[in-house]
């Protein structure tokens, strides 16, 4: 047991990496749908490349999406819209007319004492009974006309019938939802209702002017017209909810199949072209086949296959990291980050497959390579995207098409952000992703369909939406950066701003050190540009590498103005103060929350070298007591190419200031001596830097220093 625990303690890092890998495989397998997959690939208009296909069971031939869409559209166009007849309007307005009639009657020609239609003027008499009869006739006539109009109905014009002809039929629901089919021409509009009132009153007035008509039958048409028109309102309204419900019920009753293929019936022979009819049969077989494979008896076989395939792909990814990115393998948080992104992408695709309204092309799969490229190199971004795309291709319909489109779009996305330093770049990347999606899909579709007219243009809208969602990569970079302690180019640009708080303090408190740091930044950046690496990272690290000198700026020669405080103290004390600028720099960096990669430059820019001037001075005075450890920087030595370059640049720039004569010979000798000395002291043993890189770095340092000090090369006469 003790030995087992000891093994775990010694191998805990390797065990944790194994746990992460197994956990990732488990999550990916859990996420993936457990339905089986049809084993044949086929395309409409292309030859059937497999053996003769015999139906393994009876299955219905499903209608194509286009056929179903056509039938649905026919139902929508042929189904008559439903309108509701509102009886309450009729009752309310007839009652209102009676009330208003009593109020308005005195204003009628018959109600006025001196009106031209008064009974006195017409008959020379005005007995009460006749006057009451005239009034009753008016009220009865008005009520009858209003009721007649409303009985036929006054329809409120809706968009659905606005341009329809008079013989267009609708369904009117009256008296407890009794359906009655009516033509539009048999229902009034408000205007036609007004016209009908005039017509009916004109007929009534003609009768009332007849000499044989009694006094009680006389009609004041103008009075009744005004009264009736004030009580005309819509009482037939469009019922959108009922209409859509009826349409929905009819659509639900559409048969999704239009034939059957019997067991052992030949579906297609090898070499035959997959026609539209055969394509639909194959699609129908594929769906039924995958449905039957989803049963419990096949579950464990499907699960086993998924475990094998996912394990292979994840193992390939881990092998790639082990062979080509050992620096990532060494850090668990970086492995966690890559595997987490992989799982998230596969999860997104699995979710989209369950939502019929959303195309799988809607999802921004290019976010994965963009984010990985932000923190790492192009190779890793493309390789991780390839693995993720293959995993998602297991689920996607037309897997080959999906993988090809996503792979090309991802590669374009990665190439478009070689260095993401401006926000505008992410918008350009989004546009390039859309173009990559569109052109790749168009090429595939033209090959498959043989005609651009049959292309599903809706996919271009999904591509546009996906490209827009790719913009979320920008805020996600910040989230992952803070969550995993990474450092993006955008953050490096912010840190390298001379107006940042810490650099402003350095410039104010130690201006000489600031100038030294700028020169070191220029030297380091130029070398990294030539030999490869992260130039922005080394420049930013160089700007901050000496911030610890703010603790005692006067003890560093670049900040001195004649007086040297080292003359007043011992060599040991001087060495201690010089060495402390590394320790103090790390403390200040942590206090100001600088990223760990920048702090590493502060820690390692002197490695484990000696403060040689003070050590040699002390040794001359105390040859027997000299202890190197008191004069040696604590380290560690640089563990990256960028940190090694910074160490060299810092040393040669500082030493070049002490040269009494700046010429080609002295500068060459200085650079060669410093770099060779650092290499001999094993300062670069942990950095991924080659002898070729060192030679190139020396060449650049010499050239830059000669430019700084305006050294002219003397050519032989």
C-alpha cells in the first residue's frame, strides 16, 4: 500500500493527464447521439458505387421536403379564411339606435312644428295619433334597415382578403360557431353598407311620396340616413387563430409517405445513377435503418464503436502535443483548455442536431481554431480543428460535406489572424469565414446538383449567421485568458503601452532604466523576428524586465548622474542590492497583477549568472574568502527561446554602454564574449534555442549596436 501511494505521489502529474484524457473521452462519448449510422454514402445525380442494394425490410417511401412543402403551401392557399360574426354588435347598435332616435326625433322635419314635412303643413291637421304613427314608422324603418344590413354582415377588411375578388369564398362562424360559406360579394363593407342604406331609404321615400300613402307612411330619408349611418360598424372579423388552427390540422394530416418498398426488393444496382426517385428511396431507407439501429439491442455496439473512434482521435491529438508541443504537455491547465474547447464544440453540434429549426451550419465552429491560434501556433490550431471537425462529422448529415466545409473555413480563419492585435481583424476574419463557407458549399452543391438553380440558398443565410457568431471569439478570448492564465496578443499590446501605470512609474523614477529597457526591447524583437518566436511577447517582457530597479534606482549606472553610491558600501552589499532588483521586480509585478509569462522574463533575465564586477572586486581583496553564492543571481535560467534572447540582449546592451570606443572590432568582441560566456555557463540549457539561432542573434546584435552608435564599417583599400 505504501509503495502504491508512493507511486501515485511520484507520478501524480502523469496520472492527472491520463485522468483528463479519459474524462474528455467519456464526455465526448456521452455527448454523441447513440443512434446508428447508415453505412452507405450517396449523392443525388451520382453513380451508386456500392454493391446492389436489397431492401432488408419493408419501409415506406417518404415524401421529400420539397413535396411536403408544396403540399403545405397548397393547403395554406386553398383553405378558406375563417371570420367571426359578432351578434353583440347587432344587439348593441339596434338598442343604441332606438335610444338616439328618441333624442334626435325633435330635430326631424316631422318633429319640428314649422317643418316643411310637418303634419300641419301637409294635411292641415296634426292629431296626436297620426304624429305617433309617423314616429313609429320612422323607428321601425330605421331598425329594419339596420338589422337587414347587420344580418348580411359588415366585414372588416384584413390583409388576407384585401386584394381578393368578389367571388372569393370565406367561412363565417355565426350563432354558436355554425360555419357558413359566403362570397365576399355577399357581405357588406362599410362603404357598401352606406350605399345600401341610401338605396333602401330611397325606395322607402318613393313609396312615402305616393298620393295614396297615408300620413303615417311619410318618411324623412335624410334624418334616418344620418341616424342609421352613425350606427354602422364592423361585425364580421377575421379569426387568425381559428384559421391557423384549421390549416395546422390539415397540415398535420398530410401523409409523409407515398409508397412502400417491400423486403428483398432491389432498390438500386451498382453503377446506376441516383435519380431523384431513387434518392428519396435511399433517404427513406437511411432514416428507417438508423431508427431501428437506435434500439436497446444495438446500443452497446454503437457505444463501443464510439468509444473506439473517440479514443483514437483524442490519442492522436495527445500524441501530436507530445511530439510537437512538449511545452503544452508539461502544463495541465493548457491540456485542460484544449480538451475543454474540443468537448464544447462537439456538445454544440450535438445540441444543434436536436433542434430541427436550426441548421448545423448555424453554429460558429471556427471559434475553436481562432481561440487556439490566439494563444498558440497555427499548426496546433489547424490540427485541433481537424480532430474536432471529424468528431462532429460523426453526427452531421452528409458528413463528408460538413467536414470539408468546416475544415476549409477553419483554415481560412486561422490564416487570417496570424497576429490578432487589432479589433478590426476579428471582423475581417468573420467576413473571410463567410466567404470560405459560401464558396466551398457552392462548389460542392454545383457538383451534386449539376445546376445552380437547385442550390439551397437558405444555407447562405446560416453561413452568414455563423460568421457573425464567430465575432464572439473576441470576448471569449478574454474569458479563457483570465480563466487559464494565458496571454493574448491583445493583452500584450495593452501591457506594452508606454502610458500603462507601471511603465509610467518606471519612466519617472528610473528614466535611464526605461531607456535601457526600450533598447533591449528593440534588440530582442528584431532577433525574434528573424529566428522565430513571439516578438510581441519578448518586447513586452523586455519593457518590464528591470522594473525592480525602481526600488533603488541610483544604484544602477544608467540612472546615476556623477555620484556612485556603490563607492560608499562594500562589494557584498552592492551585489546584494543589484541582485535584489530581480526579486523586487517579481514582487512589484505580482502586486500589479502582471501575467505570469511577463513575470518569467523578470525572473530569468539574469539566469544564475554572477554579478561579475563586484565578485571580481571582492575576490581581489579577499582571495581566500570569496563565496560565489553571495554574488550569484537566484535564477532560474531561461526556459524559452524568447527569455534566452532577452537575457542576451539585456547583457550586450548594458555592456555596450561601458565601451570607451565603439567600433566594429570592439562591438564584435563584446557580443561574441557575452553570448559565448552565457552559453558556457549553461544559461540556455532549458531554452529551445539552437546554435544556429545563437549565431543569427549575434549577427543581429552586432548590426543593431553599430547602428545605435553610428559605427561605419571600414572597407579595405
